[in-house]
């Protein structure tokens, strides 16, 4: 979808939110890179700038607040609520007298609904986020040329040395999908048991093990960065925490099984 169209649709939604909740002084949305995506007509650049400073302070404490879905900060003249919704951060500035439960109900229903509609008409993920599929014909030609060059300039390698240079086949592990929510949780990262990652590191010592291919039993797959689970309650239970955006791409939900295979570089 065109970025301007996305911004226009979200801006219109935020204007409607303010009309429904008069106690909202300002409401706007930032991207994961802290870029302004949309704002209501009453939001000034000064308000956005001040919110960015606040967001920066919170970001520096990501490890502490990463497990919450939203946070409310009491200011001098009101309150600021920051909520993670899919791939955006929604900032809502209200007066001290505002009914926060009512404001939260409106924003947490209307905005996510619009975002889901927008996502359905957003183009598929870029090729860089998916497993690379190479043309077999081109690979075959390239390999033949490379082998020819090696025959002319490199002495034959013993079969034992060839076997040692070939890494073992990447193991495939099944995990149960668990939601990954959090105010500062990136949408391109999944989390699994640290013990599994340790096994990968032992198997592929000295290699980069920062990504994994996530595959459903329906044949859909996506490549994501992978990190250990932070929640000790989920450790050792065979769970994989997957952000909502990735779940939508794979068309899966909490409780389903997926296959995970490390990407060896």
C-alpha cells in the first residue's frame, strides 16, 4: 500500500478518536523507528517532539518494561499513554480528569481494527524477509564455472577435508506458538528456549546463529531474527513467542505448532 494512503487512513481514524473522546488533547502514531506516521489535527510538532524525548527515555529501559503492552505516564498537565499496536506506537495525551478506562476502550478497539484492515491490503513481505529461492539453472552454471576455475588454480582436496568443511544439516525443532507482546517488542524477532540456541551454537561453533526459518505445517514460512525467551515461566516448555505481525503472515495463532530451523551463515 502507498505510504501516503496508509497515513491518510490512520490520520482520519485518529481524528475520529478525538471526536469520540473529547478528553483526549492529542493522539498520534509513531513507527518502530520513531517516525511520525499520523496525527490528529490538534497535535502540534512540539507535542510530538516532547513525546519523542519521553519515548527515548523509556526505550533506554527496554529490558525493564519490555513485558508490558502499554504504559501511562503522569505529566504536569495531564497523562500520556503509549500503547504498542502491531507495528506502531500509539500516543494518547489526555487531561487529568479523563476517564482512562473509556479512552483505553475506544483506542484499543477502533485503532487495532483499522490497522488489521490496512494490513490485509498491504503488499506481501519483501523478499529480504523471506527465505531466498535461487534459480537452479543459474546455480548449476555458476558452480560449473567455479569448479573449472578451482581445477586450474587449486590442488585437489582430499575427501576427508571436504567432509569436514561441510556443516551438519540444520536441525528442525517443533514449537508451540505463544503470543509475544510488549511495548518495545520488535516485530521481526521471535524468542525460543535458550537451551535450544545453546545446542545450535555447539553444533555450529564459530558460525553466526542470529536468524531462523519459521515454517507452518501448511507450507508458509518466514525468516526472522531469533533470541532467547525472557519469561522464565515459558522457559523449557517448547514454546516460541511470535509477534502478531509474523503470525498474520504465517496465518497461525497461539497454540499451533510450527517448525523452526536455524539459518547457518
